């Protein structure tokens, strides 16, 4: 084994591009260290090393600081995608990544939660200054936490795209409706959304929201359980404009 390692170390030092292709998958940190310093190592091969999850984190740190690769976008992105990359390295690199690559990273569940939260924060800081078209594209790619930041801005077209995202959950929608400072436009858009307005719990929280369109609320009441209607009628949070319709619905059911 030692003689094989010795041969690989020698080869790694002088190997050309073709010989390096299999060597970048070597398990030895010593061999990989030499490969990183090999002048024949290409950006594509360096990115392969950067993306490996079965290498020592010290190798990834060495690669991140190497004079040839420290400014390589492909290597930076591969390092940020790798959960084995030391977090201090990831945090130093994310500020150099494009916004849509950051958005994809927020949904990369192999990354530690605190790394994804940090990336979400990086994106959220940039949202106010983003062009409208960037916000629309971001709404199609980012995690639900970023989508909620976009929704808070209240831009109808952006909100609609966010609500259509497969990464948005019913729990997220419930939180949005329950926020004190959410805009009336956002509430109306949710109340008109074919997917979310059909959810029972979402209808409940919309009924008690003062910004929900009355025409939608009256429609929701028809499908609420009687015991829930009684609870809603007694709830102090229900808008006074909704109370008569609650009373009428209950009265019709009792008469029926």
C-alpha cells in the first residue's frame, strides 16, 4: 500500500490533465494536496475536488485559498454546495455568488440549516434594490423563507408567483395572513388563489382577517363546519362586517 501511495504521490506531481482526471477522486489528502498544486490541474477538475463530500475539510480550505482557484466562480460555487466545506469558508464565499445560485442553495437540504439561513439573509438584504424581473425569477427558485420576504413587499405579480411556488407551504401562508403588517393586497391575492383559498385552515384565518374581501369570505362560510361557524361568530377578532353573514349562515342551517 505504501509503494502504491508513493507512486500516486509522484504521479500527482507530474501528471498531465488526462492523468489527473482519475486522480482527483483519490482518497489520500497528501495526493490531493499535490494535485491542487499541479499546474496542469484545470478549473473543471478543481471544481470536482471542491464538490467532493468524502475529502478532508482541510483540502477544501486549501483549495479555497489557492492562488489559482480562489477567484474561480465554478470552484467557489462547488465549495458552497459542499456540506463538508468549513462554514467560515462558505460564509466568506457566498457574497461573491450570483443571486440565482444563492436561491438554489437555500433549497439545498444537504447544507446545514444555519448555512441556509445565512444565505437566506444574504438574499433578503438585496431584495429591496432588486429589479422587478429579478424578483419574479427569484420567486420561482428560492426557499419559502425568501418567498415570504418577497411577499411582504406586496407586489401583486411577485406575490402571485410566490404563491404558485412548490416550496411554499400551508404553514407559511398561515403565518403570512396572521402577520399584523401584511398588506391588504397580499390578503386579497391569497383569498383569490385557487390552491390556498381552498384550504380549510387558510379559509378560517382569512375569515378573521379584516383585509379579506367580503365576497370571498361569504363564499368560505358556506363550507365551514357549523361548530366552527359558532366559534367564529363568538370570536372577537372577526370583523364586524362579517358577523351578519355568519349569523345568517347559522340561521339558515338551523332552519334547514
